[in-house]
C-alpha cells in the first residue's frame, strides 16, 4: 500500500503486478513482471501459459507487443485517454495501428467522442472510421451516434450505417434508426418520434 491506501504491488511467486496511481487515486496503469523483474506482455496474463523468450535487454520476443494500457483521468476521475505501452516501456501500436485513444466527455460524464491516433500522433482509421461521436439527453441517455473518417466526413462503419438515432417513448423504452450518410430520419407517426424499423 502507498500512503493513500492504494495497492501498488501484488505477487504470487510467479509474477508481480504493479499498479501506478495518479494523485486522485485513479489506477493509471497495471503492469506485470516476472521473477527477474522483466516486463511481461499483457498476453502473458490471459492466457497465463506461454513459452516467452527474452532478448539481451529483457524485452519479450515471440511477437508480443502491448504490455499494458496507460490511462489519463480528468478532474472528475473519468478517463480521457488510453495509451498502449509496449514490453520495452515505450508507446506501441496495437494490431489496428492505434497507439492512443482520446475521449471527450460531455457535462454528465458520457463519452461524447472517441478518436484514434498512431505512433506519430496521426489519425488512424479502423475499417474507414476514425471517430465516434455521441449526443445525450439530460438524463445521460444516448440520442445519436455517428462515425466519421479522418477527413471529417461522416462514414459508414462495417455493417452499413453511419448514424444511429435513439428515441425513448413511454410505450417503447428504446428505439433506433440506422441511417447512411446524407439520409434523414422520417417521422411516420407525426409526433416527432422516430420508430424502430424506419431504416432509410
């Protein structure tokens, strides 16, 4: 335990788990080490078994990359970024090329936007999508989700739709409408409420 009562180290005889906390007590990172103090890849934990080999500098071989995810938090204790850290202790890209994910929070704490970046800070698209944006009502419920490419254009995610709209009706607690770029929701009932199945 540290001076604030946060767990900083656990060990089971085979490996150590080390925790780093920010001044507010949020867990910034969780990393795993073997008995010789060598940083292990995250894949070592799940599954536990694995014939890992190390180079002369103690870096895991066998193609393992990410060791842990490092998080940054805002003043409300909500994470606003996640960075992949490799077995050499440096930022590393995941299989999709993402090193950093940034989260923009709305006033109620919901994730209003998430964006992906590469090793040099460049936007990274996954299946043509770089950003996901959400709007919420005053109860924190999602009203609309849209996906965007790195050029600032609304784009379809795998599955064929770029915008999903939700309504919350007393008789129908949650409906959805899926739209392609440039399409608008229709109001079949004349009450301003889109209904499930109105796929344009």
